C-alpha cells in the first residue's frame, strides 16, 4: 500500500482566525448563497440554479436560464453545506438551530436534484431543458462533465456530513451512465471534458466507495486528453454538434495540446489546468505512475516559479482567464481568478502528499491567506472574481482594458463560480491542516484545533493553539498517542528565518531534525507532551525576479504568511508616487477594531510632491528631479482590502529612492 494515499485525518478548528471564517461560512455565507441560488437577493443577478433543477424535474415550468454550467453553483453550495455539517458532527459547540436549518436546505436541494435525474442516470439541466437531443454533443463548451464532477464532490461531502446517501446514489448512477458513454471500447466516445473537474471528483468518489470503476473512468479522461486527433476537433464536425459559446479556443486553452504526461508548461485556462493537475496527482498517488508524477512536478515548477503572483494568484490574463508566458505578471490588469487560487491550494496539497515536501504547503498557505481570502468580503456577502494587485478606480471606470478589474466586491455574478467555491474551501479547511503517511503525522497549516490521525500503529491526537497568523508562537499538546515511536513533522515555513523548537521545555536544534522543510520529531509520545514551535515574524521586504517587468524597481511587504498592500483610505491618492524609505523603521500593531482585527504595518516612506508634479508640463526635455516629502505609510493585509471606502490600492511600491 502506498503510504501517501489518502488517510482521513480529522481536524476540528476550535478558535482563532480560521474558526472565525468557518463561523462566518455557516452563519452568513451559506444562508446568503442559498438565497442567491433561489433568486432572493434584490441587488444580485438571478442565479436560476435551483429553478433550473425544478424545471428539469417537472416541478416548475419555464425556460433554462443562466450559464451552461449553472448546475455547478448549487453543487458547490451543497458541498460547502456538507462540509459544514461534518464539522457540526465533530463540534458540540456548533449551534443546533444552524445545523437543523442547513440540514433542511440540503434535503430540499438534494430532493430537487434527484428528481431531475433522467431514467438512464443522465443529470444536467441545460440539456434536459434546453436541448434534450444534443446530450454529449459538445464536450468542449457545454460543461456536462464539469457539472457532473461538482455534483459528485457534493455527494461525497453531503454523505460524510449527514450519512444520507441519496445524492451519493444519484451521482453513482450518473457516473455509471457516463461510463457507458465514454471509454475505449467500440461504440463509446473517446472524449473528455472541455473544463476539467470530473477527473478529481471521480477520484473522491473512488476513495469513498472503493469502486474501481470510478478510478478507471478518471484515468481514462486523463489518459485520453491531448491524444491526436484532438477530440474537440472531431466533435465539432459532427452533425449533432450543439454550439454553446459561438467561438473556439486553441488546444492549449483546454490543456489538450499534448498528452498529459508530456505537458511541462502551465498553459491555458488556469482553473481548468489546476483541476487537471490535481487529478493527475491523485492518480499518481494511487497507482504510483511515475510519468504522471514527473509531469506534475514540472507543471508545479512552471506554475509557481515563473507564473504565480506574490499573492498566490495565477492566470494573469483576462483573455481566456489564462496563463500567458513566463514572468508576465501585470498587476493592474491581473486576472488571478479566485477559483484558480483555490485550485492551486488543492494542487499544493496533493503535491505535498506526493513528495512530503513543505515547499508545496508553503505555496498553499500563500494562496490561502492572500489570493483566496481576498475573494470574499469580511461580512461574507460580497465577492471578487478577479484579484488585481493594483487598482485606480477612475481608470477601471473609463478604460475598457480594465473592465474586468473591480474595486468593490460584487453581490453575485451571472457566472458565479467563485462565491460557492470559496464557501466549500472554507468549510473544508480542516481536511487540509494535517495529513498522515505511515507512522508520520505531517502538520501543513497552523490553526487552533484538534487533530485526530489514524497512523499505521494507532491514533495520534494533538491540540494546536496560538494566535496564527498574527503571531508565530504555536503550541501543540499531545492528547493521545500510539504505544510505540511515531513521527510528528511540523512545517517550518520558508518565510521564517530563525525558527526555534522546544519539546517539554527542552530546546531542539531544528537543523538537526530538518527533513524537506519539516521539523521531524520521532519519539514515543505521551498524553500531555507539549511542543512549542516559534516562528518569528519580522516584516520582510520582498522583491520579484528582475524578469518580472511589472515589479522591476518595486518591493512588497510580507509578514509571516500575509502579503500587505496600501489603500488610499489610509495613504491618500496617487499611490504610484510612494516609495519605501531606505530605513523604513517598521512598526507592527494589531488593531482589533480594524477590518475584523488585523495586524497593520507602518513604515517610513517618501512621496513625490504633488505641488511640483501638478505644476510641471506634461512632457519636458530636461530631466525631472522631483522633490520628495517624507510620509508614514500604513500597510494592511491584502486579503482585507476593499472593505472600506473605495479607492486606490497597490501591493507593489517603489523601492527606496
């Protein structure tokens, strides 16, 4: 057995930073989104997602409305609700009335989804209602397999959160129907999804049910992608082809340009890419496929070392929501879709499982605290689809190049993939904190909670506490342990220069037990043993590779896992005229009443004199020597921007002049 296979490690987040987000999820986010999916938010675009299922089930009349993938919004909401109910099972403090309301909504949603399933197992409201004679005729654009995948993920979460297998039975029939349509056997279609998702979902279904046919179907979709002739070209010539978008994309956009084992560069639509890479890693974890694993490593390197923002955002271009070329990371036109950062976070988790290296979890943490949380307002009811690193509102309002860039979060979207995606990730965070491999428990993320891990030799239980991410002092107390020696591997983030470690008060030199970025403690543990990991968090000045043209001569600030930014509300207009001082004299202060409670960084800086620049000609022949005035700069966490008065924002500022 591969010791890196998925072992169910339960983490109940009890307090602190991420417990606040999980509380927000079940108290505000899920109720708000349920109303949005039922078209009950006055200032939001209609979703019609639930109504589409009602129409498909014959419970209502009318036309299909929304995107071809509208089913997936309800599926992701169901998954988030399932994870929240699983949290409720483990946590006696979870409010009973909230749990009961969630259960009621889930039962209602599952009932209408099940009613919409066709006798042969088919489930997709777009084709059931709008084009029943054209099922499976346009995989490139129509998202049938994508929607099926999200419903499979929902079914797994709902089953684990409630014990009710109604939706699980629905998606099992759906998967079997899909298996009857697609495959290498004579008479079957050798197609694969235009938008990857079902591959990783089938792997989840396989891990839950241990039904190998689901694993085989996932493997088929992965193996078939990129073979020649490209299936999307073949189906487009069919008389049954049903156009959805009315335009084509190149093969790289769909990651269908090469067989997956030959892919080395992150190309195309960034969310599709991440979902594919997750599934590739899942399969490699299961069957030890070395070629798949090597492709994953190369694609990881391409993504994170040449095509990722400092916030963990990926996919720099709005044209195709895609990767472009190495080091092309513009700040003001950045796309950096929230869903893409979520995909990177999950891909990082799979790579950490594959190689047991902390560098992957470092990127997961970067994406989580910055590129993902930025997609959600602090009250849980407004969302960013796009996460720029620089904003000037007047330019966004008047220049069409920036029409995708918003400086206020939106109440909902016609294409609402990101809001429920954020919800399902926040609700499921406990599944990403720690992982077990053989007799080692790896701690990848730090939060206040109780971890219960089934190691090979028995159950290992820990309790984490501290004030992360604002303070790097992390206390871990053992509450139960196997009789023999087992290992506790604590991630030492790459951003921390001077970590220290004590076990029961005795200092342990981290260098002596360091292994692939983890401090690995192997010993016989007893209940009551205490480990204290201290990760000092000075403010760090970050610079980009000189090949990143947009950041040349500029710097960003990071403290611990948090990337910081300047907002106009604190620093005035014309943020591009600001530079960090040679001696910034950083001052760190936690402000409980600001933005839900954040640590801010104040620094000395300079600003080009507005009087000098405004009185000067637009262009001049002589060199311009601006007069500089000293100023105090206030940096806030990037994830918290756009929660106050609208205005300019920037992550990167000029280096000391």
